């Protein structure tokens, strides 16, 4: 018997939740947030497995011993995952240059696991093709050789083109999910979309794309979902350590319809399709130089930092912005004053709070978000 639309959506979300917190399967290369060129790993027949910490489902026992108390939680939960055997099936680990914490974590990894493949990916901050582009091509050539060695097979241009096409499809599906959420957030609540996105960290991209499309199809036809009296908000600051799922549920219950966010930004780092003709490695380089997402860990000229946020606010017809960043996250919290100043200049309402991936008490956040949502509606009605 065919399932109803509601049952199909519930089944998708259940599958997504199981996958979202699953250990990486064999023949995977783990990578920390935010961006690595997943196409190169996929073209070698390996699975790029995004590691976003242990969330609120992991008790930290040994991980605390490796880091001081005044940094974010994701490095200690990642170490805990590794020491407790959850990452044993990885064939290697990549640490992209996002912040000092990730740099230190990569050094810690090399000391703890000297026999395993570890690479610190120095993502360029210069976008001149002759400087940053040349450097990035050299990095990608090295990574290509490393992946070939681990996989025991060459990565030819055709395989790389095929992987670029697979990830173009995946990014297109994610863009479609975001567009649908913006159009009708009550049909695609963030608390579900988050699980559907997170599932993509531990399954092949082809499977993830199918899951996203199944979810979109089910949710858009589920007529039991009704429009709710909520304020449309953009969430900013969650590109690395992820908020606990309960926090996203809390925001929705507090009356916030999230119409855009920067969760799992690495999955949609490249904005748009990467061309399939010509030299595929150079296409990866060019896409990084010209089509990268704007975020705190990537250099942007003065004044450009707030542009993405203002554009998102307008494009998604939002009514307010919530800065929601991990405690002690230098990249997110250092850029926040600049973003706040830009919102103030534009007269856009905003509020802010911090979280840790294992935050368990949401009463204060619910009150704050609820008050913010109510005040937006009052202001816009007056
Ligand atoms: S949460 Fe922030 S400070 Fe911590 S590793 Fe990620 S980017 Fe760095």
C-alpha cells in the first residue's frame, strides 16, 4: 500500500535522522568544516564524510583533557569520537584552514594517530588567479595524488568531471530545498531540513540528493501542513559547530520561521554549477576563486562582509536576523559587530545568543526568541 504524503515525509525525516548521526562508513575521508573539494575525494571512489562534532548525543569523557575550557566544543567532541572508535573506519582526515582551533586539532590528530593519513588544507585567502589560484591548483594536485594513493587507482579527468556533475546535482537539490523553505517555511521546517542536510555527511552524494528530492516532494504535497503565524528570520553564525536539534525546534516553537541560514555551509560553498567542459581540476580552482560563499573564515574586502546577510534578508523577505553562534567561536563572534552595525544602519531588527552543540536548556532562548518574534510582528503591524 502506498504511503500518504505525511507518512512519506515522516519516513524521509526518520531516515535522515538515522543517517545524520551515523558513523562514517568504510572507505571514507573525514573532513572538518567548512570547505574541502569533495569532488576530488569522490572521484577516487572514496566518500567525503563531513564531521560536525558529536552534537548533544555524545558524552565527553576524554576529549576535555586535550583542550582548554575557553574554546568551542567541536574539537573536543571530535577527539572524543575518534578516541571512542567512532571514526575508526576513516581512511584519512582533512582539516581545512578555518580557524586556529581546527589548525591545533590537526596537529593533535597527527600526534594521536601517527599512522593515519592527515592533511591540513591551506585554503587560499587571495583570489587573484595568478596568486591564490596558482597556490590552490598546487594544493589540489597534491590532494589528487594523495587520494589516488589511498584509493589505489588513478583519478582521470572523466572521473573528476563525473564527480563534479554529481555534486552539481546535490547543490542544485539543496538550493531547491532552501528556495522551497523560503517560499513556504511551514511546509519545510528547519528542524526537519537540518536532519535532511546533515544526513549528507555520511552517505554518498547521489543518495543524499535522492533523499532531499524525496523530502521536498513529500513535504510540498503534504496538505496537512498549514501556514503558521510566525516571523520570518535569517539565522547567522552556525557554519561550523552545529546547534543542537532541540534549539532549532525551540526557535520554531517560539514563533520563528527560519527562511535562510548558514548551517552546513560547506555543502553549498560553491554557489551555482561548476562547468563540466575543459580541465576539471582548473574548474574546481576557478569555482573556488569566483563562486565561494561569503563567510567569516574567508577573506572579503572591507564592507563586503555584511552584503550576503543584507541580500539574504531582502531576497527571502525576512523580518529580522538572529545571530546564533557557538560560544567561543572567534570567526563568527569577531565579525558579528560589523554585521550588527550594517543591520542597524539598514534599520533591520536583530537579536543574538550563543550555544554549544550540547546545550540542553532552551527556556531562556525560547523566551528571547519568542519576544523577538512578537516584537517584529508588533513593529511591522504598527
Ligand atoms: S566553532 Fe568556530 S572557533 Fe570552533 S572550530 Fe569552528 S570556526 Fe573554529
